[in-house]
C-alpha cells in the first residue's frame, strides 16, 4: 500500500513548533522577496485511524474537553 500525504504551507515561524507537535514534517523553506514560506507534510491517517480520531474528538467535545 502506498502512503498518502497531507500537505500544509505556512508563512510564520511561530507555527513551526505546533506543526511538529501535530506530526507535521518540515520538508522545504523558500524565501521570495524576503517572505519565508514553510512547506510541511505528514502521512494521511487511514480510514480506520480517521474514524477513531473523529470519534475521540466528538466524545471529548461532548464532555467539554480538548481533542
């Protein structure tokens, strides 16, 4: 089975630590006219993992917690 990927792009260094904590991997940085752009990727969850994560978030939301 081939890995499917999710991608994200940011222009703020402040978000870098948060992205890492969420499982994102920094793969590239470009600078155009002085503006840094950060490119990230992470493996897309399988349908089984996605359903589990959604269920967990729903339960925590009903209980007033954070996912």
